[in-house]
C-alpha cells in the first residue's frame, strides 16, 4: 500500500535532473512544492534549491551541501543517492507521478481529519462539512502552505510583486477594475483577498452601482459570481442589458423598442451569451452555504475574479445567536473567504434610518447596520449617495403639507434624467478616503464618470467617451469607466 503513496526513485530522478540541468528548475519550481516530496531529506534539498534559485546562486552539489550543513540537515548518503540517479530530460511524467502520490497522501490525511472532528471532537455536521470542503478545496487547488513565511521569502515575493507592477508601466490599476476611472485611481482597484462593503440607504442605487462594475468586468472576459438574495437573476440581466444598450430599463421590461433598439438588444444578448457571469438567486443563504457554493464554482471556473453578495443583512445566520453576533460571523466569514480564494468579495449593506434625521445626510461608518464587525473586517467601505433623492422627498412632503393646509403649492423641483452622485470612501485600509463625483442616469440605472474630474485628478483613460455605452469587445485591454 505504501508504494501507492510515494516513489523515492522518481523523487531522486527529479532532484538529480535539477542538479545536472539547473535551467529546468524555473519550470519545476512552479509545478512542484516541497511537500510534494515524501522523504523529509528530499523536502529539505528541494527547499535549498529554491533558496539558491531565489538568491541567483548555482544549484549544484557544493552549494546545496553548504546550505544543508548551515541548517544542520546535511545527509551525505541521501545526496549521494540523488547524484547517482539518472537525470531525465522529459520530466513531465515524473512530476505528474510525484504530484499524484502527494495528492493521495493529502487525501489520506484528510480522512484522518474527518474522523478527528466527527468522532473525537463531535463537531456539528455543518461545521464538519465546512472543514472538509475547505481542506478539499486547498488540496485540489494545490494550496498547501507552511505555517510561517520567513523574512527572505517575504522580501523575495514582495520584490516580485513590485517588479510585476513596474512591468505594467506604472499603471494605476493593481486589483480588479471597478469600472470607474477616478475610483480606480484612489483605490488601485479591488484587491485580491479584500472585503469591500458598498453601503447606502434604499433607492440610492447600490445594486446599480455594483452592476456597472460587474458589467465592466465580464466584458473584459473575466468571471463574476453574483449572489442575489433580493432580486431574481432575470431582473439583474435586464439591468445589465440596459447598461450596455442605453435602452431605458422600463422599455426593456415591456418590450417597447424601435428597430434600432431591437438590433442593439440582439447584439448585447449575443455578447452576454458568452460572458462568465454566474448568478445564485436562491434568496436565502447562510455563510456556510455561500462558502461551499463559491469554493465549488471557483474550482470549476478559475477565471472568476470577484464575488458579489446583494446584500449582507439578508444573509441568514447560523444557529440561534443574537443577530449582532450572526452578522459578525458573516462579515468575518466573508473576509476569510476572500483571503482563501485570493479574490475580492463585495458585499452590499443597508444603512441605519437614523442618518435621515441629520441635516447632512451623507453616510458615515457608524451608519452601517451592525457596524462594529463590518467596519472592522472590511478593507474598503464605499457609500453611494445621491442628494436628489432627499430633495425629491422634501419637495413631496412640502407639497403634501401645503395641500393639507389648503394652500396653493408651486413646485420648484425639476426632475432630472441625469443626477449628480457621490461615492464616499469611508474606509480604505491601504489608501486614502475621500469623495468621488459620478453621474447617475436614471432611466438606464447607470452610474458613469463625470466628464471631467472635480478634484483636479488627471484622467487615466484618455480619448474615451465616458458617457457612451458602445462596447468594442475586441480590445484585449478593454477598460471602460462607464460600465
């Protein structure tokens, strides 16, 4: 049975091939990891090879021996066996065999873990399932990591990251494109592992705002997972089609369109048939179910780069805890999930009604419902604010009061097709806070960048008509701030 779990001859051949042909290590270091080797001495030698590679030093017998002696792990017999093994030119079959046996060992360890948490610790079945799914996801994603990263590893990874950013031409965009030029400039995009909260009072347009971002992402060929707890998937699609075609949402809902609009709609439908958008509109879901679904989806579709939950307060809690504790568990769970899957998770959130009693109704962090844990866990908190919503309410209340008193009322409020909107960055763990001006196109439920920035910020998308929804999906580096 042990023969099914490791093959020492294959391990020696791979290590021997690296010593005699060090140029192979660049490729092999991506395919293999230290824990893929069964013999601890082989693990140590592979680790030293990686260290020498990172330090740009020769991966040969003398340097390997020197480093092993330094950490008191030198075994002359093991090294001689490796040097005596026949190096191979075609390493793929050997790598596949080593990886396969490594996977079996991890699965065997998982069965032991299942027995421990099920029998010995007697955990609830829901927790057991969550633990198993997480471990299985890590195994299938080849995501086994050590408990600690040493300083050398961290500085090397950091320099590689900086070099990658430099290779992009000092681009302002580091994370996932938000779809808005100025927001990209202030946030550098939504980063991997970040929890982003988008909060607003009802009718402010938080769903519309994130749908514009979703539209921008999917038309770049990237994947989006959308958990819609409030709105059916078909309504989300109607909104996306309105954003793309510039056909008013109400006309789409009733099919009242002219020939040109029908043609535009058919073109948008063709595009949407091939995008990587996955919507779960089950309506009720808890953090364990969401984790399970997203892990499976990400495993099947690695191209998914962002997940959206609309919205956080509708999510169900686990157990009979106080709602405040349930929301804490949900927000912490979303943050950990973002880090685990190495992708941004965006959660929409409601705001407390109390802010409407203030003279200045612009939201603050304390206005988020159950704000303590959400504020703590979030990396970025954005507020969507449109002053016209309150101006309209005040006008209607004044009109109602005048009629009740038998007075004539002359309205001064003019309803606009396009309203000024603000995105308020209330928190950003790795960047500035501030305000961003946008335009909200009511009939299209679409937010777009201002024609020119009001803060004197240089436009990062040159020669782009930010008010147009015409999409050229043939552009390989497509980045449209209006969508």
